């Protein structure tokens, strides 16, 4: 019979004024990288304004959920858009628009709404705090459940929220590299990445390089576990990881140029994470001079690799099965060793 996991939590009612004060003191963490490009200003400020109007009408608000860290600070895991809207309005960042009840407030900022300022500052919202001693996998499950039916969060956005630390900061830094941020876009690509895809791509490199023996066909759990276990990297490790990643990326681009991570034997080649995983891990262990001196041979070997029937079989249906990853690595290693 499976054991039932229950949450250790407590409720607290915070006035808006106190919430914003805690945000400014960094006791309540509203991470702008996490959800998280702010999403309530896509229609101008109408949605944000109507939220403020609902507060003035005393309409009960859904509870916010916070996760407690080891320093007793609270990370917002549900309610970021609402609290960010409150903070933005209190900071006079937008004027109210589209109000249908308090129409006289349309066009006004927080500093201009007179007696309503006190009403908003004293308005309370129920907050549920998940204590730090909760199992992280349980908190992660709660996080996913809370966001069902709303803005769908990616696995990496949830990791980013739950596993703050040096590794998380490093992923954010390396993800801004255009060679990663623009991965898979193509020359005409304009799509902005708000789901932390670039951060997950960087994380894949570290996890497969250092933890490949722990991989068991479940990529999500593999990356979850790696990020949780390594979130508190030392400064020395951060520099080591950063250098290792950038060096591997540079080597790949040195050899393949604009064709990097692409199967050029296809009629419409595009960058593939499967090729990224393989080449980044392999090149991270190879001498830069060897790669440069044998650039043409390596490109030729990669085309041969992509044309190998055994490799083609691994590129469809469950490409991330460990058996298929190992098969690809074995064939590629044999080809590289023949140079």
C-alpha cells in the first residue's frame, strides 16, 4: 500500500501594503524570470486594472501559495501575476483603464486615487505557506496542480522556482548566449522564449555530462533531481561549469559553423537537441587543437553518422531512451576514433 504524503503548511492573511513591503525587503521573492514575463499587460492594462477594481469591490481573491526556503523567505509559486500587478500599481507604473464600476478612476494612477489608496493598502489576501520541510517532489507536484487551467508552466519554469541557487543563476546567465537563446529558430525565427527552454538546454548539458549514469529514461525526473542536488554550487564549481559549457559550445561552432547540431543529409536540416546532447558532451572531452585540425574530417564523419541505419532507427520514437542515447554515443565515438 502506498504511503500518503501530506503537506506541512500554514495560512496567513497579508494586507497588500505588507505584501509589497516584503517584496521590497526580498523576504517575498517575485522572480521576474519565472513565469514570467509579466503577462497581464498584453491587452494594455485592462486586465490588471480590472483586477484592481475587483479588489476595490471587495471580491474575495483566490489564495496565493508560497514556498518557504531555508532562510524563511517565501517564494511565490502561485499568485505572481496578482502580486506583481499590485506592486506595479502601488509603484505608479500604470493608470487604470477599462473600469466598469469605479469609472471615475479610469486614467488615474495609485498616487491619484485619494481615499481608495487606504482601501487597497489594507485589503488582505489569504496566503498559504508551504514549510521548508516538505519533500521537494511534493511541492513540485502542488506547483503543477496549482497552475493547471491557467498559464501552463514548463518543467524548467517550475525547477527555476523551486531550486533557486548558484546553478539556477548560472543557467540564466548561459541561456542568454545567442547560440543557445536562438537555438532552433532558423534565420527568420522571431519567437521569443518565455518558457525557459534555453535554461533547460544548458541544464541538459550538465546533467548528461556529469550524471549520465543516473539517467533512467525519464528526462523530467533526471533534470529535476540533478538541479535539486546541485543547486548550491560553490563559486569555484560555477566557474568550472561555465568554462566547460562555453568551451564545448565554442568547439562545436568552430567545427560545424552555421551547420552546427544539424543533420545536413536531410532536405530541410534544422538544429536538434539530440545532436546537441551528443556533440556537446563529446566535444567537452576533446582537445580543441585536434578538433580544429580535423574539422573537415569530423564534418564528414558526422554526415556518415547521420546516414547510418542504426542511428536513423534511434531518431524516431523515444529518442531519449537510454539505450538509444548509448547507441548513438557508441557509433559516434567509433567514428571519431577512426580519425
